[in-house]
């Protein structure tokens, strides 16, 4: 039976990006729900749910092995345990909701309670170490193209966590008989119609965002780590920046783009050194950028010799005008939790003070983010609402796997939630840009060196989710769960 739990859990993960096999999740949820009915004891049910979760998260995070192989000479011992190790930590977040939903008699109200508890557990993953809300279940609706555009629009109200509640509940109720399936069909039509209405009735603000030049060098991680490879990568980024800015000038002068400023973006680790300490390199970048502003991913160290993963704003002369230090670090990747008594990492980073908004002449009002931070729903905007969001990342660690595609899906849903254009500049891919409705404006595929140049659209009026954040899906789940308990027992 344990083998069946693992296999069904792993197959259910096919519903997540980039496969989007939605029936796989519905079948997995049916399996779990039948376990709540057929298990002879809570202990047996806990075993079923735990190993289901272990299979589910191991399959969903299988790309972690690529990150370990990048530095296999240091972490060879972690290759077979990277994905299963993370899954061991995450499996209880499936086990606990499945156990607790048994408080309500079998039937539709148990399904409502399971969907509520599943979503609350998904939301609680932000409290693991620095948080690990990767692959929320609601991300299964972020299908590339028009269908995903339509299905993701409710995130502007209920966020991706609210979408998790909806898709889990639909995946359970679809097995409840013909009457429920007919109701679900009608609900899906209303959902699509609402998405179409949201896409065609936009509320753009009178803001002119810049023309962005997203630079993707397609540099191997081993070349970034080696001195010779790093110099070649720097020369490549200079050349691509110069070519991209030339294209941007043509676009910025076009009547359809208007008179806009130009901003170039280099990804995380785009500069292979300490940019704020290298004046010569900054002058070379300024010459290549031909009098435009830029945002560049680079390491930084302070007076106490502490290191940060940062993004820096350079003006047209190459002077550093602003610095943002990554504030949410990757557990076991950029820092080591304190409860581990021995050293696993060769070097650890220091977190910054938190998300902020830059308002600079060449950039406009922008929130800079570094890689991992974009996965946190409701936590990508500072105290002041910006006009666009820029995320820089180095997904070369993940290889040509599901990892970069899952990461890109999170950037897309942040655009819908906040009503803001989002751009993501990646080192090897996938570099892309989305408008404030989450519609993809363009991309550079994995493994391709080049530039993506486009005029960034205006932001939308502040969404309901951008005002109240995760309070909305939290209230939705608490109210639905309380109603399920009350009405479930009343029916009994």
C-alpha cells in the first residue's frame, strides 16, 4: 500500500507546471478522499497521506538534483536525498489536513473542510525556515496562453492561495455525481467568462513605464564560478547590452512606444564579482549601455565583511545609485538554519532589511527582487506601491528542468495578484515579461543567449488582493472550514 501511495502522489504532481495535467490532481484527491473513508484507523490514514505527500513533493521538486549536481564535488552526498529530503519536511502539510478532515462525516462537507485545511497548510509553508511556498496547488491553472490568462484572473481578488482552495474543492466535488458535475461545469463557464471580462475591462493607470532590455547570457554555472569563464561572461553581457540598447532606442523612438526611458537588466550573478567595488567595470558597463540606466545582479560585502546577494541600480555614468540586498534567503542554499550543529555550506549570505521601492529618474517606481523572493504571495511589494516589478534570477542551478518553468509561473501570478507588470531576467532562462493581467509579452527560451526588448505596459489600479493580501484567502478558508464543521455535524 505504501508503494501505491508514493506512485499516486507522484502522478498527482503532473498537474503542476510545466505539465498541467489537471486530471492527475483530481485522481490523486479522489484517492486521498477514499482513504479517509476506508482507513480503519487514524494511524493507517496518516501513513497513506504521509507517503502520498512524500511521492507528490519528491516528483514536484525533482529538479533540486540539478542544483546539487552543479557542485557535486562539494555536495555529492546530497544528490540522492535532495528532493526526498525536502519532501519529508513537506509531506506533513498534506498529512495533517487529510487527518483533520475526518472530523466531519463523509460527504460534500468533508470535501469542503479538506479543501480549506489543504489551503491553510499550503499557506503555512511560509513558516518553514525562511519559507518554502514553492508549487502552491493553485498554480495548476497558470497554463501558458489564453486559457491560463482566463483562469488566473481571480488571483487579483483571492490570490494564488484562494485558487488553491477552489481547485482542490473542484477536484473533489467532480467525483460526487452527475448533479455536482453539472454544477461544476456551470461554475467553470462563469469562471472563464469572469476572466474574459477582467482581461477586456482593464483599469490602466496613467503611468508610462520604461522600455526594458532583458539580457540573458546563457552562461554555465561553472563559468560563473571560474575566473576565466567569468571574464568571458562579462564581455558577453557587455556586447548583448550594447545590442539591446540599440534596439530599445529604435523602439523608444517609435510612435507606438512614446518617449520612454530605457532600462537594461542583468540577471542574478550577472556581474561575476563585487560591482560596487569595481569602478573600472562600471565604466565599461556605462559605455556599453550608451547613457541608459540599468539594474544588475551582483554580490556585495559590507564593512564587517558580510556578503549579500544584491541588485544594484547604475545611472548613465555607471555610478551606483541604489542597492537592494536579497532579504529572503534560500534555506540550505544561501544560509544554514541555526539548529544544524555542523557546517554544510562553504559560505553563507546575510539577509537584507526587506522589500523596498526604488523611485529613480531612469527607472521609475520599481520593486527590485532577487530570485527566490518572487515566490512569496503578498510579499513582493514594499510600503509604497510601485509601477512595475523586476526580478533577477540565476536559474542555471536548476538545469533545463521543471524548476525554471515553475519559477516563471510564480512571477506570472504575482503580476495578476498585484496588478503590476513583472519582468524576470534569468541567466540561462527563462527570461520573460508579463503585463499587469499576467499575459506574457515575450520570452527568451532556456539555453538561448540574447536580449528581450519591449515597452513595458502601464500598471493597473490596485487590486483587492494588493490591498488586503493573504487575509482574503485566510478568511475564505476559515469561514468555509467553520461552515463545513457546523453543517456537516448538523446533517449527521
